C-alpha cells in the first residue's frame, strides 16, 4: 500500500497546526461559529445534533494494522469507544469535543492519515473496489490510479470550491463493487479489442434529491491520458455548474440539462487544451506509485482446500469468504452487522482485533467496504478456521454478507442534524425479524439500504429494497422502494406507494419478501424476480 513521502507528511502536519490555531481562536471567542464553520468543514468536522462528528479519510478504503489501531485509540480516548464505518470507505466519530479535534488530527497524522476533503464542495475521498489487488476477476489493481487521483485532487487550487461536493469511484472488473454509475465520475478499467488498457468513463451519476444513473461519456480513455481528461471533466463542471441553487448544483444536473453528448463534446474541446499543460504524470511516476501496490509475498504450493467439517464454519465460508486470484488464499469479509447491532459500528476492542488479524494473517492490510464492513484481502485458506474462531469470540462472525440483514444504514436522526427520521432502530428491527440464518440464506442475495433523509447517505435508491425516512407533519414516516441496484446492472428503486411508521415498514418488508418467495423461479434473486414481474404484485401484497 502507498506510504507517505516527505511532501505528503509535511502537508498533513502543516494542516494540523493550522487547524489547531483556528480551534484555539474559536474557543477563545476570537472568531464566530459562522467564520469557523468553513474552516472546520475543510477538516472533516461537522456539528451534529448532540456533538461534533469527525469524518476520517481512508483513501480507496485501504489501511494497515497501525492505522487501524489508531482508529481504535481515537474511539477509546476521544469518543464513546466505537467508530462508524461509512459507505464512502471512511470512518466517523460521533462524540468529538472541539478542544480535542487538533490532537485527534495530530494522532492521525502520525500514522499517515487525515480528515482533509472529507467535507465541503471539493473532490471527496476517491473510492474503489474493496477486493482490489486480490479479486480473481480484475484486469489490474485499480488502486495506483486511485492514488494518483488522491494526489491530483488534494488541495487542487481550481477545484477547492466547486459548485457542490464531488465523488469519484474506480473499479477494474466487470462486476462493479464500487457503484461507479452512481458517482459524479465513475471509472472502469478494461482491455479494449486491441488489448490496450484504458478506462470507460461514466459522468453524472448520483443519489440524493435527484437520483440518476451516469451515462458513458467516453467509451475508451487511454491510461496515459487519465488525469488530463478528468481535469477537463471538472473544468467544464466548475465553469457551468449551478451555484445559485444547492439542489441543482451537482454535475448530474449539468449533464442531464446539457445532454450527455453535448457535455462530452465540451469535455473533448476542453481536453484538447488541457492536454498541452503537462498534467499527466510521466510513466516513471506512475510506476513509482504502482510499485507500492505490488502483490504481497504469497507462498506457492500451499493447500488450496479447507476442512468444512464444522457446519457453522462452513456456512460462514460460503457466505463471507470470496475467491482470491492466488491459489491457496482467500478474501475474508468481516460483517459489522450482528443482529441487534448498529450497521457499520465497531468497538475499539473489535477494531484492535481486526488490526491484529490483519497483521498476523493478512499481510498487514485491511479494507473498508461500501457496505460498511471490513475485508482482509489476503488470507491463507489454512488460517481461515482460526480467523473465524477469533471473529466468533468478538461477535464479528455474522455469516450474512449480501443477505437481508447485511443492511446499509446512515446514522439518521439519532445523530444527524439533516435527518428527518431514524435509520438505526429500523435496521435493528428488520435484522431481528429476519434473524434466522437459514431463512436469510433461502432468500439469497437481497440488498437492503436505509436513509434517514433525501440526501441518501444510506444509498436507499440503490437497494433491492430501499427505505427513505421522511417527515410527515412532525411524524417519522418511511417510504418503501423496490428495484434499485448499485452494481453493474445499476438501476434506481421505485417508491411503492404511501409510507409507513417504524413497525409498519418492517411488516411491509416481510410482505414484500414473502411475495418474492412465491413468485421466484429457480436461481432468481429478489432483484431478478422484481424486474421480471414488475411492481404490481408487490404493491398488491403490501397494500392489499
């Protein structure tokens, strides 16, 4: 994984001291909250319902054990002994004291981490496939390009004050594990018919108030033109994106109003100029970065089979362990979704344990996933049983990856000042209703996602079943959506009809699921059945 050089470290250290001075002046009353707000947001510090929330960047979701242990340390010392892993492969702390914030940033800087550009109208944390560098189906490791994006976008002078926040995701497989079509820019590495490696470029996707699936803007972009083309994409947006209306400020609105073809034409025109500026790095620079993502020293000739005699272990293997490109190794998914738990939360002890597992069994590497789980990307199959036993002891062995209880949920009204309704209790009730693992596995892949407001931090538009919390005359109300997907078959969920109260939406989901069971054919996922039969049978079952 990428290690800071002297420039990276000096930038982060300087920002810590700058923010320390700003916090001291705020606490002394020398600057007002209105003056301080843009300064704290530049450092990922939000003022939520009950306390400050700090969002820490985990670039493309990759960390090592010392960084993971630092996250546990911060949870213990400065928060309430837990952290919340997010859908953008970051971590959030919900109970931060303002006077502690500079010390937290200093602690993060000591392990090559920061909270820069985790907020504000700038290019946010670039996300990627959580299986990058390990997946059997990828054409290359996408993370060197994600690291290039990080370096290019950090403190980019032209893009520090965009019309609105900007999110980029990158994958290198046909299976989209990063929801690239629901990002401002989505990038897919692939080989064209000539065998050349390049990008398929999607621009103008997103969720929130006006959800859209991004169109293809360029079918093939040579890798050597990567940064200059993205620079052109951002320049067109920065020039014409609306700043007079926050609800129409995202690039998806610009692409929709111009039309994909016209936006692409303007990008090509801008790119002709940008290419002359020397923004694309020389091959040697990319090779320097890529060398830091070299595969770990895998052993060869080791056992490629696993003893499945323990039935509970066998279930976990089938559900949470994925194929690795290297014989004898596997990808371990650690679920942060125990029944009754808060999706994405982990205690400091659990975070420490995951760091220990990575250091001992996983070449010292961890990943945060878009579904608010953790991955050990490189694990010997011979070590899987031992790892599973340790996860069981720490309540981290729920065998529910991609099942109905593997719920994505935002913090909702329990924490967020923007939310209209609570997400966490709904997620907990749904998980409890479907807690039987045999029942969950019978239902198969079923991605359920919950947002507490229209901003869609819980990605409800992309859920096979989505839930949106709204305010109905001072009462929390939950709309039910069906048919969304954030994968390579991206689609947006449709609202079934009138909303429900907290218990009512759980009942509605059960009716939805039972309808699926009666309608499905052999091998059909929930999403497949919905797409085949349409909304009407589900609507009839839900509303009678």
